[in-house]
C-alpha cells in the first residue's frame, strides 16, 4: 500500500510559541504531497521533518490570514531553487488573488518551476488532474473568506486468489481485468465483482478557521482522517464564535456526527500551555481515536474499513 500520512509542520494559531510553529501540514498520499496552509517558518520545519520541496505536488490555502499563508513565499522560492520537475497546483480563495500574487512575488528569485493557480470562487469539486483522489472544497464561516478541503479516493477492488483460481484466471488475463474492469474468458464475461471484493476508498478532510457551519459537516462526513482546528476550549466558546473559530468540544461533536475514524486536533491558541483539556473535551463527545497534533509529528491514516 502506498504511504499515507499527515506530517505536522506547525500547530499554532495566530501567535507561534516556543513549542508551536505557525500552521503547516503535508498530507502524503502515495506520490502526492498536499501542503496545507504554509504559515511562517514552514520551509525550516520541512527540513526538520525530512520533507523536501519535490515532495510537494499541491498547495491548498484555506484563507489569507498570516498564520495560514506567510510561509508561501519561502515555499514558492524553494520549489524554484530546487528546480522541482513537476507542476505544483495551488488552490486558494479567489477573493484573495491580490494576496496570492504578493506572496508569490515577495522578493527576487529565478523562476524555474511551474505553479498552476486554481482560485476558488464557490464550494464544489476542484480540478486535480492525475491525482488518485478527487478534491473538493466547501465554504467555511470566518471573518474573511475561507474554504476547507476534502480528498476522497474512489472505491476499488481487492482480488481474491481463491476466486481467481476458480475462474481460471492467471497471468496477463488478471492484469487485463484490472485495467478494463471486465474480460471475456471461456465464453463468459467476468467482472471485478466476480473475482474480488469491494475495497472502500479512503478520505481526509482539512478544516481550519471557522465557526460551525454546513461546510464543516459536509467536509467531515464519513472521513477516515479529520484534521480540524480546536483553537479554544468551551470556556471561551463566545470568544471562539466572535473570531470565527471552533472549540475542542465542537470539533469532537463534528467528528461524532460525521462518524469520522481519526480526529486530529490542531491550531491551538497561545493561551494554552498544555493540551490535556483539549483531548478530554473532545473525548466527551467523540469515542474514536483522538490525536493532539504536535509539531513534526507523523500521523498515519487509519487502516481501511
């Protein structure tokens, strides 16, 4: 199975701390590397985490507050310095086009790589040519325009050796069946369903700065890996709503309603030195696996259902 994991590059919200860099998350999905919300210092965190610029195939920005995008100039210039051989697709709110252009042209550098911009104007599917997943977005509720992201792998098949033998399929015929989905053999048509079992595709959602809204639930529904902000505790619920954020309890309720597999909490306010209370608060609502994201942690996808 291809490698699938979340590499955490930073977990702070507006103000970084000694232990928490600004946001930054690389989702490895086989040959794909999707960099979400590169905040200030992301390039250096990549070095600490063993992530190279060539690992990045896509960049997805939820909104243009500084803690989610001020690392973009360094990333863009590093992609060019390292002469990344493949195009890098960049997704961002269309209303922030002026900020995107400023960040991409923040200083002098020699352009050697191709960045393909994908400004987002509305919720829905996004272009993700060549990816092993579909990519979609939904509008979030924040003081500035913000979008969350969802990656969904199509369902597939797992071939069952006993069924292959019973059908008399071997060698090149098996490969042809996998490519075409059906094959003529011994006077009958065999499909993947005849010799295999359905293998549910995996999915992940990335939800940053937002109040509770329809987009949050749409993105989170049924995902295997839910990466979601938990800036505050419920004692600051009014403050969270005022500034367009979630509490750990709200994140836990979102995960429970969505029937998510693994809940990753991140984007923590500087006011919290320790995060045990965040875990406890989320756990009161969500019985599944809860991960408190830490800088430079590597979080694997849960096993397939």
